[in-house]
C-alpha cells in the first residue's frame, strides 16, 4: 500500500507518531504528513445531555442510562438524515461530523424539536434535554473513531460547559461559514481562563 492509499486510522496515526519518537530529527516532515493524511474541513456537532446529577440522585444511574439510550435512538437517525456521521459516543455525549455548518444546524434544530415533542409524554424527572455546540474548520479525523483540533475543543466547551438544555451554540468559525440568513446572537464567556466569543442560534 502506497502513502497515497493509506487510511486515516488510529493504527496509521500511531505508526507516524512512533516514527517521530524514533526519528525526532524528522519531526517536522512527519507532522506535515500527519496533517496531510488526516486533515478534513468539517462541521462538528457535540451534543451533551443535561440533568445527569439530578436524575441519578433521584432515580439511580440505570435510569439515566435508559435516558441516554432513548436520546440516542432519537438523535442518531436524525443526524444521519441530515448527512451527519456519528463519530463517537461517550457517556451522555455524541460527537458528530457534517460537511457544512448549515447541515449541522438543521440536524441540531430537529433533535431539539424532537426532544421537546417527546418530553410532553414523559414525567418531569425523566425528560430529555440536550445542549449542542457546533464548530467548523480544519481538524484531524480518525476514520470512524475520533477527531482532534482547536475547533473540536471549542465546540466541546460550548456544548458541554456553556450551553444550557435546549440551546445550540456556534463557534465564530461556524457562524462565519453559516448561511447569513440564519439568526444568531453574539455572546461572550470565560472558561478556565479562556475568553470565548460564540453565537447563540435563535
């Protein structure tokens, strides 16, 4: 298999990182090779479920695991319908990739709408709420497995730390690439000493 045929897998990344350790004098060349093989310009969607502590305290962890399962049953087909790829699921978080921020925003709106509809039928203590962060830019993507980069980190902070249940927040890069007709409002936050400018989908 030639270098042009290699797949952007974790095994391939580990191989290249191992080469850097073994041949530190080639670090620059190998780092550029990693960027060439793994970089994709994609929209990132990070969904975080709300209410873990409250639900587990009242009903136990199994109840929240059931809620996570319900959320995934609802969200995953919606993500796929809008052209998204569920790259990984960790605890109550989903990490997804889309070709454009517009597709990610459409999927986010629909997930929030569906959760609101389902919640009408659920007891107050078992309702499903999600906060969503959306980013856009050049990131390193491991095929079907994981993603890395500044925009991934920013998106995760928005979805997990800044957004409240039912909110969709966008990074500056995602807002810049989004259809100008989509209504958003600019906000500011500080997390772990990092000043963030983000946009709230309205």
